[in-house]
């Protein structure tokens, strides 16, 4: 992982491919790499779809090694959805494979002159960038099938569907999983639109013939990894809850806690919750010959995913995540798991962020375009995006645009990005993260739900403002660091509760790179990343006034607790205090 | 003009109407009134379509008097298009009539609970607010005809068409002219959407039985007004150019100067300019039995408007303004005056800002939705807005949203509002105004074209950065003050060139109110208004980084001069230096 691949798509001359050393970017990985490159190389006032924006793809520091859980790949750019800097990471196979192929980053820059699509093929023999207009407007499932036919079954793909080609604000970059299906997505912020604007339809990796990355101190590395895995296995969330029911284990929990945004954030409990819960989902999956426990990449030991078959026992989609089930489910008043799974499949196929899409559909329902609870109408709305109709383009542009176009007042977004599946009034810690994250509303940026609701890493009352800023701050710093390692964020449950599991992670990094980092150094790394991101956003025009929730969260209490968001502006402004 | 009418539309209880004294708002009029009320009473982070936003309507300080040119009415709110404070003013009869009825401001607040439309009737007998759902989705021409049937031929109306009811970002408030036609519009920033969100379809004024407002010193007032009128008559722009050809006299001038944005700001000259010029338009109007010289309100002596009849000699629309002819003409590559007049009529009828609509259509053309130059396609696109289709809603939401939805990179907006008919690269002074105005891109906020191109009020080279900030600053200050008086901005041509005409205006104000204002006091008034507006915008999250042109104006030179916008960020940040 000592090379950078820099690809200039034009417009002057034909696209060019260049390999570079790491230079200034040595020692960086994942979000640390993507945010550093964007911060240094992209003018903050450039148009997200223009030649000056860049798309940076980077595996984490531990990706491609034997470290468990190290399969996250980061994608960074200036976001077409939010206008902020953006890092969006996904599981699947790409991080491991790209790292083994030796690349710390792919930097895609420029913009092709002509309306031409390209594919990028990277294997042990080198790198090829080829025109391929036969891929035009293919969606992810068909596209990946076609690429498998051409390049064999051992490939790993990063692709965009029709949504990315149409440059929609909700467009994702799909990453294939162990079964070479496009089920894992860099979901948030429209990274797929940037890839589309650059004219790149697919990256095809093949790491056949490449070796696992070797640690500086193999013995110490192996020992640390063993302790790390043991720690994950013994924690109730990573060892039991997630493997058994996946992330959707949260549906009942959040609805019972009154923090489950229902019908476009108009109440905090959903009467249909049990019908779409992780428990119900796991049972249905098993019944139909699918699986409720499955990893999304080599080296995953939590295995929070699964396989969702249709009524006839045929593969429909991977196990929909909690946030997806919420977005297309309770947030739209829908309690039908088959309908939700169908929308998950369509989103994956077109290449759409399930959270943003569900939020858009809910806002459209608030405008009267369809009725809350009407699953068939919701599926048809998602299909509009696939067809590329005007209505589809509106919805695919995200909840903020949908609200603008239909004149809706209740638009649950921060910095243009839709809020995920936790009401910030009933889970105030996550409200702080939504408001202040450098990424727009993003639960993964500082998952205070862990401490507010699951009581992991302490216990902070979710309904009160006290302690939320400190909680979110610590989590945002830790998350930024984790996002640099390539580690799945779910390790945080064990790392937060078990000091030795945290130490094992640091020991792994030290053994691999021959370093002597301490916990403080990890924290400093997180702070450095956040600082770079904040500086980019400031240059792009973002101020304290943008670190706020939409006003209805302050003025309208949400049932059943009848609370509003109580954390003061002054406290929010004190989050980034370094 | 010593009363304020405060109307609460709900949602708690039935709408209520209350008369108040002027209180803190004594001595204010027009933009001075609207910006002061919005600045003091509207939370800067409120949703523009929500109950917390207010719509303020205010005649100018000299409206309703015998002062020539005093017929501008200001409407203020937080803008749904830009998110900034907004003042949009129009001619027509409303300012004179409302002022004679004694109201310095109508403040519309709250939001009705039910989906109900109201009309407000104000005459010598008092004020009535009535439900009238029979007006639903009527467009302005049919609506005004219906109101005339009910309330007689002597009324003056302020109305919204279907666009305002649909809460579109380009929706206007129409003001009827001397012929009781809805041809004058508070065009910019979506004021019509705010009126729509408040459920108010129409205000019907009737000043029968009311007297002209009386000055404190009638003799001095009369004498000053006489000097003022003489000044306007002797200046070549206000005495000759505007009366003969209207504002459209600028088409040939700007195209020859290379500052006429053509095909969505991709070049600065339009080969079809002469076919849609003011000269051609005046000839056609006269030929068809219309008129090329006509006032839009009682007391207008410049008479820059006209009557545009169709091929059969029947009234189609008022003489389209230069910016309208540009927006629907050259900016879309269209050189057909009949097509442009048809779009002007449709915009007036649906209640749409012609500048924003033309810009949206041009951005859609850039996305390939229609071809530049295809007049029939352009008309059909405008008709989509009238039908309320999804495509229509996109276009009616403005150029920024249209660009987002269709993935277009070239979007000529500042703070979400489309630039008018002057390329900021070839007319750099207006570029400074676009960038820094409190209103988003707005030529009327500081019309540097006067000095850059028409050589009125001095001579500043339009292609160079030198002197532009000072020019725009002085004009923005003066304009804010003029917008408080109710005076038509076109008086500025004479006022800038002829010190005695400026003095006559001050003398009029002094004689009317018994004051002893100097030119410096007028300047202070302008500065105070701008400061209030800037403070609102700052609270709403706007920073120096928002006082910028889109990046393509900096990176792409425009033909024929092959210049980019050269005024530095540092200079722009120095504009508001008090």
C-alpha cells in the first residue's frame, strides 16, 4: 500500500493514468487519506460535479492485512448533496483487495469532455482505463453480472448504477461482497454522482496472485489480533446481538425508547415496529432458506448481515440494515418487510442511499404525493428514480430538494443531508452529532445512540441535554480515527466498553507499522481529521449557524416523551474545542 | 399612513385582524419597513414557509402623495428561494392606494391550520378577511377578472397565481396596473410562495373616497416635485430612452458590449439581439395597435412600459421588460418576440418571476431537456409550471434547484437566486452587486450597469476590477434608500447625473414630513437598511464565502472579450465597510 493511482479524466487530452509515491500522504489511510487529499487539492468553492472536484478512494490502514474487521473502504469528495467535504465508507471486499494490490489511494480528477463511460481494471499485471459505452445506464446487478462474465468470478467491483450516471444527490458507489453482489454501498452524500460526473462506471479489482500485507512484527500482530477478536466475541452487542439479528435488532429498541422517527419525524413510536423488527426479519430470512448471520467481507467475525430471499426462496437482497428498514419502513408508515426488502434491492440496483431515499419518500408523502403506509406507492416512487423521470430525479436528489420542490416545511436534514433513524429529540446525543458533524446529519459520525440507548460506553440520559456534547465530541473524535483504520465501526461497541479490546487495536496498528502509538495518539489522529474537514467546510461557507437542527426540532415536541431538542446553540458551538 | 395592519392566519384559533399604531416602526416605509420588521420579528433560522416567517407589505414614504414616480410597493419576508432576507418591490397601483387607505404596513403572520384560502378586502369602510376556496388554483388574469366582477372596476389587487399556492421558489405577488391587469410583480425571491403558505390568495384594495396624503409644507412640496419632474424629463435616459423603447432598449446595447448572457451564460453576444431589441419591440407594438409608451401607475412620468398585442391585435401582455426578453430570449437562444411575449404572459398569469423562470429554462436546456433556440419547447416548459407537473415544479423552484435535479454544473446563481441579464465578467460592477447583495443575485440592488455601460453617474471600465466595489457600494446604499421612498428606481439615472434632481427628491421628503434631511442622512438611511439585512443574513448562516460568484465566472473567460470576473475576494469583503 505504498502507491497512489492518479487518474485524470480530462477535459484536456485523453484520460491519463499515473502512479505516484505517497509523498505528503504517507501514513494515511481511509478517511484520513480522503479528507486530507480533498482538503489539500480541491477548491472549497468548486462545483461538486465539476472538473476541480476529486473522488478519492482509500482502504484503511489495516485493510489487506490479517486483522479482523478491517474491510472498510473510504470514498471522499466534495459532496453534491451537502456541499461539505464528504467521506463515506462501505464494507464489501474492495478495501482488502485494493490494499493487497498495493494502492493507498485512487485519486480521480478532471472530467471527460465527451459523454463517454470508462471502466478501470486493476490486477497484478497493472492498471487499464478503457472506454465502454456498452455499460451505459446499466444498474448495479446487471452491470456486475456483465463484468463477471468478462473478468471472471474472482473480481471485486466498485460501480455506479443509473443514479450515479444521472448525477443524483443520493447516488452511491456500490461495493461487491463476498458473493460478488453489489450489496455494500458508500451510501451517503452522493459520491456516486461524483463518480458519474467523472465518467467512471466501474472499477474492477482482481487481487489474484497478490499477497496479504505483512506486518513489521508478525508475532505481536497475531497476538493483538487474537485478543481483539476475543474481545469482539465476548461483548454482548458484537458477540450476540449483531450476529443474531443484524443492525435491525434496534427497531424494537428505538420504538420502545420513543426515538423511532415515524411518518416523517412526526412521532417517536411506530405501532408496526414488531412486524419489521430484526427478530421478525431473522425469522423470515431463516424460514425462506436465507441466512440471518453473514459477513460482508473476508475477515469479518461479527457477521451482522444476512440474506433476504423472496417468497419463492430466491435471493432478493442482502439483509436490509436497521436504517434502511426504518427509512423505507416506519418513516413512511410501512410495516411490510417484503416491501422494504424490495426497496432495498432497488436502491442497491440503481445505486441509491437507502436513508436519503426513504427520507425523500417520506417528505413526498408529507406533501401528499402518496399516503403514509402505502407500500406499493412507495415502491413505485423508488422505481421512478430508476426510470429517470422528473419525479424520480426530484426524489433521487434527496430530501432537501424534494421538500423544496413540493413546498414542504418539515424537512429533516442538516447541511442538506437527511437524518437517519433516530429522533434527535428523544436521543439528544445523536442530535448533537447530526447538528455538528462535518458530513451533514450522519449517525455514524458519532454514534451517541450507543451510550444514550444501549448504555455502551457509559450512560447518558437520552432525553436531557446534559453530557451530550461531550459524548458526541468523544465519539466523533474516536470515529474519525476508526474510519482511518479500515475497521468496521461496530468494533466500537466492544472497544468502548472493554479497555483491553481498545488496547488490542492499538497494539495491532503498532505491530503492523512498527509504531509506538498510545490511545492519546489515536485521539489526536481523530482530531486532526476533523480539523481538516472543518477547515474545508469553513472555506466552503459553513458556519456555526449550519451546525443546527431544523427549527421544528426546537419548536415541536415529539410524542411519547413530548420533548424538544434541548442542547443549546452555545453548547453545540463548543463541541469542536481544540 | 399611520397604521399597521397585523393579520394572524393561525394555526391557533381563526385568523385575526388587528390594527396597530406604528410604534417602533414610525418613520419607515418600503424596504426600510419590510427589512426592519423581518429583522426584528422573524427568527433567522425559521422555515420560509412556516408559521414563524412573516410577509410584510409596505408602500414607500412618498407613496400616496402627489410625488411623481412614487408607486413602488415593497414586500418583505425570509425568502424561500434564497434563505436570506428579501425585499421585492413592484409598480402598479397598490402602493398609492394602500398608502391613501392609511396603512404603512400589512404584516401577515402565522399559518392557517386547514388548507383554506383567504382574501383580504380593504376599503374606506375597513378591513375584511374572508374564506374563499372558490379562488383555488385560479391564475392571475382569471382571478383578477373574478375579483373585478365582485368588487368593481376601481379595485387594485395583489394576488398570487397557481405558482404561489404551490409554494414555488419563483412565485411572485402580482400587482394590478392602471388597467387593473396583473402585470406588475414583486418578482424575485418567492414572495408569492410565502403568501401562498399563509393561505392568502388576494388583497383587494379600493381607495374610493380616500384622499391623497397631504404634505406638511404643501408649497415647498409642490415646488420640489416640479423640479424633480423637470429633471427626469430632461435626462436622456428617463426623458427619451425609457419612454421610447422601455427597458428593452438595453438588448442591443448589452449585446454590443459583450455583456449579454447567451445560452445560459456561455457567451456574451447574441446574434438574434436585433430581432428582440427594444427598437424592434416598439415597432411591433405600434404596428399592432398596442402602445410603446405607457405608465404602470398613477403619477408615472417616465412611462417605460407598453402594451404588447398578439398578431390579431388583441392584448397579450404588457411590454416585456429587458430582463424578461433576455431571460426567455437570448439566455435560451430564442429570438422570437411573440414567443417571449407569450412566456411573459404565462409568467404573469401563473405568478412567476420571469428572470428566475428564464434562467431555469436555460439550465434545463443545458441539461438537454430542450434545445437552445427552441421557442416552442420553452413555452411548453413554462406551461408545465402552470400545470403543476413534477417538471413544472422543478423549473418553478428556480435555477439552482433545476440545476441540482438535472445534475448541471453551470448554474448562474448567487445565494440561490438566478442572475439577471448582465454577464458579470463583461460588466464587473454588476458582478460585485450580484455577489454581495443581501438579496442574492439582483441587478436592481446596485445597478452598476448604469456607470459601467451607460456612463451614467461617471464612467468605470466594465471589463476591469478597478473601482467596481466602490461603485457597487455607493449604488447599493443609494438603492436601499430609494427603495424606502416608494420611488421607482429609474429616477436614479437622473438623480445620479443631476445634483439638483437629487436635491429635489430630498426637498420633497423634507417638505412632506417636515424634516431637514441632507444627502448624508439619505445615505445613512441606506446603510442602516443594508446593515439590518446583513445582520439577518448572518444569523441565517451567510458568510463572506456566500458573497461570491459561482466558480465558473472565475475560471471560464466569456467571449467576445475573453475575460473572467477579476474582482478579488478581499475587495468583495470590503464592500460593506461601515
